[in-house]
C-alpha cells in the first residue's frame, strides 16, 4: 500500500483548485537509479494508467506506481512541507536505510 498524508492531500487539492491539474489526474510515483544515495524518487501528475501499474486510493487521492518501484515504495507515505524551510512533496519511506541530506535519494 502507498499512503497520502493530510499535508500532501491538502496541497494536491490546492493545485486542483488552481486549475493546474484536472480531476482526472492522479499522482504517479516511481523510483529510478541516481542521486547521491543510489535511488531517486520521481513524482508527477498523470492521467493514463499503464498495464503494470499498482493503483492505490488513500485519503481521497489516487496514487499510482509501477510494479518495480512498488518494491521500494511499499508502505511509503507521501507528505508535503511548506514554508520558508519546506521541502515541498517528500516521501516518508520506512524501507530506506539511509537518505541524502536533501531527501531526494535513498538506499535500502
């Protein structure tokens, strides 16, 4: 399962209200090789599901990932942090053994 925290849900709803994305958009997350810790998170808004997608609905938000990425993301929670020192969207991943200082890459 993938989870969506209240902070991320509120930000996604705010983005929808501005018209940047429509109601048919969902959150697509994936993991790719890269970054200083070896694996990097990617997030985008998408409208088309793919054959190997794993689809989850949590907290009123649809979140989708491919099967390979799900192996790294199982039980991860999408959060949002704003303000002067905020990170934007970020992932609270219980599977990560370490992450870089910027929080954009991790390793298992």
